């Protein structure tokens, strides 16, 4: 189940997002609006939810959240964007990586 997270995720939302993959959550993070969508089978599924919610594609980046280690992985097919100087599945721009990580930790991390 895909959830759009606008403030700290609840335990129920975390459980729902983990339903698809069990040990990690695929995310799309809107770095402009500081929100994320998580829980789809594909990063593109999460991206589609944010686009439908009014986000702009150039602000949405793919990542994974690993709850057990509280870590973010920055690799996703939706990140391949030669037009935005990102020809890789990895987010190459350090500023975008920091923003994606900060939003994910803020919304999904434990206190």
C-alpha cells in the first residue's frame, strides 16, 4: 500500500508501507514540498502518487528506506535524468542527496 507522508509516519503507516517488500520501503521524495510517498512495488508507483498529488517530476527523486538500520539508499530507475545532469540510477548531486535523506529521516526515522 502506498502512503503519502506529510508529517512523521505513524506505526500503522510504516506497517502498511512495509507490506509490499517486508524489509525496506521504496520511496519517491518530493524535495520541493518536503513530503514522500512510500510502499509501492516500484519507485515509479510512488512517483505517480506524488504527481497526482500535485508534485512536479523534476522535484521527485527515488530512494529506499531501510527501517532496521535507519538508512537511505539513493538508487532508483526514476533518478535517470540526463536533462537534470543525473544520467545514473544513483542521485549524483550531493545537495539533492542531502535533501532526500533529510526528508526521509525526518518523516520515517525513529526519535
